[in-house]
């Protein structure tokens, strides 16, 4: 049984919920956490079962929830359109879950854990790195219904997911909602948990519909590649990564489409891959990172069955697409995002792709490139 900061009243409520919850409710939720399934005097009193240990009390007893909610919301709002993606939607859903439980007087620690997740995602969007699409294992939430989770994660792995904002929003919030439902189960409130799960399962068809609406028509998929294709660096590679393991799902999806288009076109005789960074930071590091990313794209294309000659070079901060003079560091990083890119040029028949200018001199930077 659990003990919250509300001492005796919450202990009594928790015991009541544990004693009165029907086996049918537990079975329907398919609770995966063994401690949640324990009942009565035989229930454990350890940290995994939700005991209010000194460390737990020190963490949550003095937390300024209201201040954190307002602060994180302002940070998220300040990102503008930069937050209109899976990570931004998920951060907002975590904030909404925290706000909802705070209004209920929840003192189990879920509010703080939800705020921590929202802040983590907001920080990743602010800096352009460190974002992780995996779901956290919260101390205050039980894992429920593996089959429902499988449906959600299957949608997230769809090839059209990276470019489908509606599916990203619905999926991000479905994940948070399932974890929120798991929190109710963790506190033995199986009725409320079931209601949350019902909402998720009713919304799942909307995710499938959104993905279907984002699927390009066959004509678009069969179109030959343009003379030059630009891959946004922040959406192609993980932060400060340039190897195959650092390719993001969105980057792989776009490269797979390039491979398919090149094979269908049949008249591509050569491909040139140019890697770029922004102007911030160490020039030598920029050149090395841009060259490694170009080489990784080259290897990916070759591994996908492209047999024509492929050249790769790193051009660091040459040929910038945008010029930015923002004084705020984070605003400057966001503004320079178009310059962090990988460009693919195609030679078709007797045509030659436009050769880029490489005379720009890289500028020293103090922060690792993106």
C-alpha cells in the first residue's frame, strides 16, 4: 500500500481502493507491475510499491508545482512553430497531465514527474539536441495493456509519421494518456484508469486516419528526383552525431524515398553529397562533422542498392542559406537551422548538377555543431 504526503487520509483512501477494486478491473487493465497487484496486509512497503521514503519526501514535499507549470509553459510557448512536432506536442500533453493532477490535489509525485518530462522535452527543442522519442518509466505509474501500447508504437514507426503533424500530436498525447492511466492504476484507482484507457482506444482510429491522409499518392512517390535535394540536418541526424547509428527515423525515411526515386527514374548517372554545418563553433570540428555526415549518407545510399558513383564532401559553414544576427544564443541556433543540412545533387543523362561555391571561410565556434 502507498503513503502520500497527505498522510492518514491518503493512506486510508489507498487501502480502500486496494481492498474494493474488483479482480475484473485489474484483469481488464492487464497491469504489468506486480506490486500494484498486491492487496491487503500482504502488500509490500518498499520504494517500488510506492512507500514514502525519505528521499522521495525530500524530492516532492517542497516542490513548487505552480511555478514550474507557468515557467515551462512560457518556455514552450516561446518556441512558436518550432514546437509543432511530436516532441512539442508531447511536452504540452505532459504539462496538461501535470496541471490536471495538481487540480485534483495529487501528492503522489506524478505531477513532479510529468513536469520533469515536459521540461526535458522543452530543453531539447530549445537547444536542438538530446531529444528522445522513448517513453519514461515513471515511479508513480504502472504499465498497462501491452497490446494498446503496441498499436501506438506501431503508428509511431510508420514511414509517414515524421511528416504527419496530426498523427504526431495524437500519438504523443496517447502515450502520455496511457502513462496517466497507469498512474491511476498505481494508486489502485482502477475505475479512473479504465476511463483513461477507454479514451485512448477510442482515439486510436484517428491516428490511423491521420497517417492515411499523410500518405502521398502513388504519382508523388514515383516522381523522379529533383536536380538537388536538401535534408535538414536537425531532422536527419541526432545531436552531434554523424554515424549510421545517429540517423534519425525521419532522415532514414527521406533517404529511403530518394533511393526508391533514383531506382525508378533509371537515368541518374552520379550523385554528389555535400554536408554543411552552421557558422558557430570550431572550424576544424565543423569540417569533420560535415564530412562524416556526407559520408554516412553516401554509405546509406550505397547500402540501399544505388550503384552509380557517389561522391561525398564536407563543406562546413560554406554557402549559408540564411544569415542571422540574433543576440540570444538559443534564438541564433534556431535561426541558423537551415544552414545545418545535407544536400544531394544528381547528374541525369548528360546533365551536370549545379556545383556549390566552396570559398566561404568557416568561423570559429565555441559550441559543438548540430
